[in-house]
């Protein structure tokens, strides 16, 4: 049982509007070989939600119709969707930058032995979760044995050229705090990661992306059960920096759920707060089919609640890491 989360305020966060659409972030499935404490989508081995063939066909059409530059694939473990490779290949043929939000342990799961080779052959950018360079901290947050499997996955990617100068194969690591705190400064933490991983395991990577934990879903329920939800929300509000509004990811990204519905970000998707698109008849949430015909989203209001303070607190936070490092 998850603790009941308090309602998030719809009024206190500043109003913001969309710019030009540059990226599609697609949640292909909630199925995952892990069940992490910080996971805001409650993914796990027993989840069955997955994007249908019909929605995938629409996604292909949207990619072809729009000047989208980036396809960002997430889950769950996106690689566990049976059409993952087909989608990646299509997007790469169309010249899109493709990001795989990889948990690393999937690379050693039965049936995925050639996954790393596929990613390298397609030139896919890998953003891999590694919340610490310490075994105890990683296994505490993500499960026993996850650290060793993650290190093995990183070494496998390094052997293919990922994270190495001149290879063109980008390997980024993703850091989430252990609990109800903001991430430390990204540049310094990246330097620490690079030093420890190189010295201890001979591992190299390009960038560390620090992401603030969102007070929703599994992590939000943990905060409530520990009695720290209100204090964490106060920390986010007190750490708000208005200059971060200029580069929040929701201005240029559309989040697509496994059913093909559209949201301003992955977090709004989990809260079932659909993207605003004027002109919908008889429906309250837009779908991939509504992006056909190349409608512009620029100028549309972005749906906000108090969880948005997580993206604008301190150094800022997005799927691309700290905002003040952009």
C-alpha cells in the first residue's frame, strides 16, 4: 500500500508557456527488471502496461511529420518493449538523436546479450542510472546486486567505445539523491564520479546528470510515510530560482505515455495532468494523432503544480541534468 499523497497546489507556481517542440519523451512501458525506491512511475517486474502497435505507428508518423530533433525513450526499462529496436532504427534513419534511459542491469538480463551492440551500432545516446559510486548506497536504493550488475554494464559499454573521447558514442550517468535533499553541485559531483569510477573500475563516461527527486508516486509515498513530505516541499519552495524557468524541459518537450496521450513532462504524466491543446472536441486530453498535421504548440500554457518546484530549485533539474550547467 502506498501512503496517500497530499493534493499539490495548482496556483502557487508561476505561469509558463511552451516554445517550439524539439523533443518527444516516450514512456514505452512500465515493465522493468528493477523496482527502485525513487522511481516516479512505480515501474517493476509485474507491470504490464506497454505502448500498442497502433500508437507506435502514430509515433512513427509524428516523427516523420514534425521537425523533432530528439526521441527520448524511457520506462520502466524501455528496452523490454518488443518494438524498442524497431522504433530506434526508424528514428535514427530519420536523423533523430535517440536517447535510451537505461538502467544498466538490463544489459545482463537473459535475452538482452546483444542489446549493447545494437545501441552502439545505431549510435544511440545512453543515459544510465547510477545514483552513487558506492555499492552500499546503490543497492540500498535500487536493490541487492544492482551495483555490480551496473558496473558490468558500464564496462561492456566502454568496450564498445561508449564514453571514450572521439568515439561519438555518448554515455551519461544519472544521479538521484538518496532521500529528501537537493542534489549537490553537478560539476563537482561529476568530477568525483569520474575519479572514483576510473580508479576503482576503469570506467569512463561523458557527463553526470543530477536530477532532483519528485515528490510524487513511490518517492512521494515514502516521504509521507516518514513524515517528511511537507518539509521536503518547503525545501523545494525555499530553493526556487526564477531564472531556471527559462530552461525547464517542458518548454520544448512533449511527454507521451504508453497509450499515446500527451503531457508537458513525465511527471505530469504520472499525475494524469494532460497537455493543454486548444481545439479538442469532446476530449480532455490530446493524443499522438493530434500532433499530425504539424500543429504548433508554441505559446500554449504549461500545466503546473507545486511538484514543478523540484525542477526549479537550486541548480535546477531536468532529464538533461542541472539547468544552470546548460
